[in-house]
């Protein structure tokens, strides 16, 4: 039997996102630069402000920053009214690289009165670097007098840096709102089950564990087909049980394959007496009364409730009710049994009984068994595969000892490791 | 502080669910009630709470007869946390849920606010005041039930299988909370199937079988006697099993095992 589920997360936010944002902002920068007025030869360098913003929004690697700088340099060369526009081809790539490096390392992750002041710092420093290189290159190549360089060009760079710093700080927040929606965790789609790839062998005994809310029940409901048929919500997934494609199959067909006992097993019992309960599911399948009686006695004997046909269900103990719920599922002869926390609220004696029953069903009747469970101390001698889920991710699936070892060392739900194993692992670690 | 004498109860006047239960619970104790499903554990706690009244027998709280009391009388003294929090929670917000008992008990507006705030703080639910109880996770629901019980400032807290359906992480949080209440002087009555909890936390264990009190003593007394423990439908705690395996004698808690192992290692060195 193969049972593969892959419930995929939507395609990860595109790896080309940084290019899109940078291109857009650079284009806006060019237009703004062309239309903004110049006061006494000084105008705001929108180019630098815009790529600084883009870099802070996407935090690309320094190499990608170099790429952004080269494009910005080309754009500036074509639009600049300066004496030596080609100097931009040197200044912008260097500034882009350094800007991306600073953003990547979060050099200026500072706040004043809860306002992030990183944009002001970043734009200021980038403008100083870019402008500084630009004017220096210009001075050397055109051989301008040192006085012009010191008293006219460098101060201009300073003023442009201050202007850019103000504009950058003001624009950062709205730009972040527009472009960075996906970055907020709350807006990100969080799948209950995310990329679960799992194969459960025929005749195996699997335990699924994980904290509440990690997706255990959802996984079981998916395997039993209830999730897909009643609730939907499966995305980009394949779920195949005994060569049946569960997501695209009618529920009736599936009932024959997978039997499920839910966490609230009492909610699953609908009739008055033990015997009727077993007959109920068989009658629904249109089986002859004679057959039903035979089957009923057979499954009640299997779960150790033989002779209790006429007992009122309300008079049964918790463990007996749980076993009855298992019997109703067995009656349908489904080769796969799925149980959700079968021993919660059951006394220790009942718990041991249920697990020895499940073990017998597994070894003697070759049922494939999948159980969600927190209490791992009862399962150690019957389980062939232990699966641990954490926040919708499958963290490990394998032999019990390997999996417990993994849980212990990677601190995934270590609380569930039975004391015996914990001590064993700790002693092993201390080598004493 | 709580004395039960010859408590009898039956649902249909024929089969006795509780049969002559005599039990004293002292202030500041953690008393665990154990026994098979259907042995009368929950019925006993319900009689203490006044949800049901005993057919015959006496029940005293601090020397006062409470045999015929109703839950409203008891609410001031005893907080009751049901096994299934879904059946206990009804209000539209967490705040309302916790404020219900103090309101019913006629606390002043200010007292209500402070007691709710404190109960939520202790149980780690601060910030969820305006959430709907129904939308909380199972663990948070259970803690909310406890917060609601605490808001009335009871002296005794009854917890009916508080760890059922909880994951191991939430279980640890709940037990730590229980321990904390107890250290602050609260008496705890705990119904549970979990022997590890009993071994580690209870001062006293009471075991019921078919409504009859079969054992009343310390966890050490109970778990030292494997035959008795198993005969009552219970099992030995994991720590006891491991202690035997490593020849450490009777260990009730993991801490004891570690301690004894360390002592042994030192002796070897």
C-alpha cells in the first residue's frame, strides 16, 4: 500500500521579487529625477533614494546589490546632466554593493521612539559613497581645481545626502506597506499540513505524534478521506491508499478501505445496544441479516466483547466503548484502521487492553494501523513507524528508537519521549 | 478540612455507585482519586461539589455540615474543573467566562476585575480577554476552565482528569500550575488515570473500585505493592518500573532516579 500525501504550500514568493521591486522603483526614480526642479544646481538624486529603498525592502545579497548598482549606473549615465555622466558607471555599482551589504547585515537596525531610522542612515551613507566617488572621479578625469572639488562639489554631495535622507525616511514606510505585504507572517498562508511526504507500508503499525495543533488529526482525517470529502482544502496534493486516489474518489468506496475511530469515540456510537451498533454499519452496506449476525459475533470476539451483544452501550466502561468503536470499524473489513488518541480518558488497564488488541489486529489479522498518540509508553512494543509532526511539518518518520533519538536531540516535542527512553538517552549522552 | 462519612449514592436506587465512602481531606493536600472507568471517581467529586447530594452519609467542610448543599453554596469554597472544558465554557468572551462566578457571588465591580485579571495572569491567558472561549485550543480551554474556577477564590480545587486530551507540553504546564496553587495553600482534589502524575505530585491517593474505597494512603505505600496496584486496575508509574530495572529500589519521580543513579556512580568512583 502506498499512501503519499503532499499538501503543498502555495508557490514560495517568487525568487524574482527583488528584480521586480528594484526595476519599478528605479523607473519611478528616473521619472522623478527628470521632472524634479533643481535649485542652484542642486537637486535630489532620486535614483539613489529609490534603489536604497528597493534594497531595504528586499534585502538582496551584496552581489545582487552590485547588479542593482550597475543598472542604476546605466540609468544615471543616460539621464545625468553632469559634466562627466560616465562616472556613474563606477560610483553606483560600488554604492549599490555596499548598500546591499549594509542592508543584508542590518548595520543600522536602530529605532528612535519606536520609529525605524534605518532608511535615513542608509540613504545618507549610500549617497555620500556614491556622490563622493562620482565627484572624485570627475575631478581626477576632468582635472578640476581642488578648490572647486573641496568647496563646491563635496558640499553639494553632503546637501544631496541630507535631502535624500529625509525623503528616504519619509518614503520607506508607505513603500514597505505597498511592496512587503507578503512578508508579514499574518498574511502568509499557513497550511495545516505542509509538504507531508509519507509512505505507510501495508501491514505496518504507525504512530503519529506531535503537540496539539500540529496536524495529527488533520492527517488522519485526510487518510480516512473525511478531510478531503467533507472539508476539502487539499491543495496540490496526492493521497493514494491501496492504489485509490483518495482526493478524487467517492467516499463510499473509501469506507471499505479505511476505518476510522475518532478521538471522541462516544460520538461515533449511535445505537442502544452493543449488537445493534455493529449491525448498523453492516446494514448500511446492504448485507444479508444472516451474514450480519455471523460477522457481529466474529468482530465482538475479536475485540473481547463476545457475549455482550445485548448490553446497553451506556453501561459499558470507557475502554469497552472504545473497543466497541473499533469493532464497528472492523465489521466492515477495512484493511486500514485509523485511530485518533484511542486511550485518552481510559484507565491504565483499558489502555493496555486497547494497545494489545491493536497489536493483535496488526500481527494476527494483518491490519494496517495508524494511530495518533501522545502517550508513547504503551506503544513501544508494537509500533513499526513513529511519525512526528510539528506545526504542520513532518519532522521525522522512522523506527521508534531513531525517531525518539531525533526528538531528543533536535528538541522536537521532547516532552513526549517516555521516561525510560529519556533516561537511556541522557545516560548515553553523559557516557556514564 | 473536608470530611466525608459513610457516603452512599446510587443513580437508580439499586446499584450503588458509591458505597460507604469515609474519607478525610486535610488542608493543603493534593489528593489523587484513582480507579477504573466507572468506579465512581467523578460521582464522588460531584457530591463534594454539591452537584449531586449523597443518599445517606455526612459531608463536612471546616466542621460545617454541607451534606445537602447545592453548587451555588459550594462555589465560594470549591472550584470545579470538568473533564471536558467544552461542556463548561459558555460565555462569549474569555473575560465574561472568568467573571461569571465572581459576579454570581456578588463581588463588587472592582473585585471582579481584579480577580479576573489575576486568574488570567496566573493561568497565562492575559491578552486573550476578548477572544471567544470556543475558538481557543484544547489546552487553553482547559486553562480557561481553571481560571474560571480560580476567580471565585476557592480554598479547594477539584480537577477531573485535567490532562485528558492534552499534549505532553500542555500537561507539564497544567501540573506546574497545580503545584503552584498547592504551594500557595490550596487543597487539590485530582481525579486521574495517570499514575506518573500521582507518583510525582500527590500527597495522598484514594483508590475506588465499584464505588468502594479500596485504598487510602500515600503513593509510596500504593506503588510499593505491585500486586495491589495492578489488582485495582492501575499500573505502576514509569519511574517505579525504571527504578526496579536499574535496581534502585522504589523511585516515584524521574528526579529520584537521577539522584540515585548519580549516587551510585559516585559510589563506584
